[in-house]
C-alpha cells in the first residue's frame, strides 16, 4: 500500500492549530477593517509573465522560487509567490483603481520553492494590505501604526521591532547603483557566486544577501541614504518625524532593500530575534510605479505582507490565548424513543443557543459509554434521556464539571433552566 505524504514544505494545519490560526486571522481582519480596509480575493494562479514583470527577472523569487507550469493550452502560469502583483492586476482589470482611493486586504496561501526549514515553507500564508491612491508619508505612518496595533492586539509588542529605510526614486537608485557596482568590483574576490552574478544585473540585491560573509562586506558598502533625491529625503524625514510623534520606535537600516523590484521610497520590516534565522514577520513599502507599469494610470501605492506561519509561531511562543473549542452540552439518549427525542431537542437547543456547541449521542452505545463520550467532549452539561424521561416528558440534567446532584427538569422548562446554567 502506498502511503501518501504531503509535498515537501507544504504543511497540514490540524484542527487545534487551525483554531489558533482563526483567532489570529480574526484579530488581523478586525484591526485592518478599523482603518477602512476591505477584503479582495484574487486567484492563486496568474500568468507567469505578470510575476516576472512585477517582481523582477533578477530576484530570488523569479530566478529560483517560482512554481511555474505550462497548462493544457500551452499557457505559462504560476502559483502566486506573493499577493501584490495579483492585487494590482485585478485592481486595474476591474477598474477599481482608476481615479479612486482603495484600501484593500487579502489573506491566503503563497508558493515559493525554497529550502524548507523553520519559518520557511513552500506553501505559506500571507495576510497583506495595499493602499492605492495615497502618496504619503501620512499613509506610510498610518500603515505602520496599524501594524503596531496588530502586535499589541496579539500581545507581541515587546517581541517585534521596526526597521525602516528609503529606496528613493528610480533615478536616485540608478546613480547609487553605479557607486555600488564600483564598490563590489573592488571586492570582487570576496563575492559569493550569487553576488557575482548579480553584480551587473541587480547589485542592490547583494545588500539583501543572507550570507554572513556578504553581510559583513555590506556594512562598508556605500549607503543608499547618501544618494537619495531631495523629494525622497523629505518624504523620509517626514516619516521619521511622524513616527517620533506617534512614539513608534524604529531603526533605520540602510541595508533594507527588499527582495522585489517594484518598491521605491519608504520600505519597512518588522523583525524578531525569537524565530531563529527567519526573523522577518512583516514586510512592505511603497510601489508608486507599479500600477502604471502594468498599464494603469499613475497611482501612488503602499502595502505590506505578513507571514502567518511566523506570526502564529510568535503567538504560540509568547502570547498563547486560552482557546476553547470544547462542547457545551452533550445529549445522552438510551432507547429508540429517547434517541428520536435527542435529535429534536438538539435542534431546538441549537436554535436557542446559536453560539454554543451542542453534541448528541451519535453512534449510540450504552449509557456508560455515552457518558464517557460526554465527559471527553468537555461539555459542561449532559442532558440524559431514557425511557423514564420520555414517559414523563422530562430530561435529567447532570453537571459534568461541578459535583452537584443531577436534576430532573420538565421539557417545557428546559430552555429557561439551561439559560440559567450556561451564560
Ligand atoms: P525572507 O527574507 O524571509 O525570504 P522575503 O523578503 O522573501 O522574506 P516577502 O516577499 O517580503 O519575504 O514576504 C513577506 C513575508 O512573508 C515575510 O516577511 C515572511 O514573514 C513571509 N514569508 C516569505 N517567504 C516565506 C516562506 N517561504 N515561508 C514562510 N513565510 C514566508
Ligand atoms: Mg525570500
């Protein structure tokens, strides 16, 4: 017999875990709704060309990580490695970005063929937001405040820190790029294979390297901040000022360049030291050129995406909530007439107590067995129905959690009785 296994790097999320995920996702949705963001859902599969064009040909994602395939029609498609490209494509195609302000959020699986390890999988999940039509820096600050509120809501504020930088305009970056190439050329023998390859295609990507030797070399590299255009300088200065006023702590990290091509101006990451090497929980920035690049009207924009696996891991480590998925009421029924009544009673209780979990004696069994199941379900109350109860139109109510004597309650009084027992 073949025992099938999940694809490497693609994980099952079992019910207990899923309850925690739901709790986290609900918090995220509530907070961003509070700031006026609305959900958008776009496909998991898009044309391969879309991702190449937006993320950039010379990036880790496009060069090494994409799940690309030719479909039965011979069209080249890819599983989405991130959300922004699809979101912008959908926004332009559906005409919701044209001369409009939009605040959008999305949540769902993303796919990258990376080496699976702690905090890095091949199917992972991102929650992200995109704000279109806002030039900032006010919106940059609002988005950062919103993320700070997320960490507070989740109880993580002391475990996660903000890093910011500005990538400037594309002209400023072109100038900076030349300086960078000169610097790395002078250290060509110290460059690793990846960096050598990138030196003339995408030298800024070297700054993003995870290789500690490269990171050492990067500390002495020319700093982008020294080459910023005046407008970006002002934008960044204002951003810093507004963050100070809002009492948001941050570090300016000159090596923060982000791994995707579409960013310009403000970029930021929220990082933790508690998850090992995979420390970036949330990352984002401005991408003022992307809408136009994809055929829309010039539209300033900013967004971020956070990795749910990493966020959930942090919550588990530092702020695990009390989550209760156990039943509230379990109906024990012995005998054919009682079983029939159990079904009806359960439906009536589900009408009356829509927030409660109500289980019945499915799979039958004798009284002792059913009581065992009732106890295991975590229910507070067992409602017991046997021949006597059926004949007398009563139900026996036993509290499974407190040692008090059981009570016989008339069927007509049952709802009121239960209302008093479970608040
Ligand atoms: P990293 O530097 O860790 O590879 P990245 O810069 O490639 O991250 P982004 O494209 O900015 O990541 O995605 C935003 C967030 O999504 C990351 O900060 C991280 O929390 C999460 N993420 C990205 N790739 C993965 C992955 N393979 N597995 C789990 N989470 C991921
Ligand atoms: Mg990556």
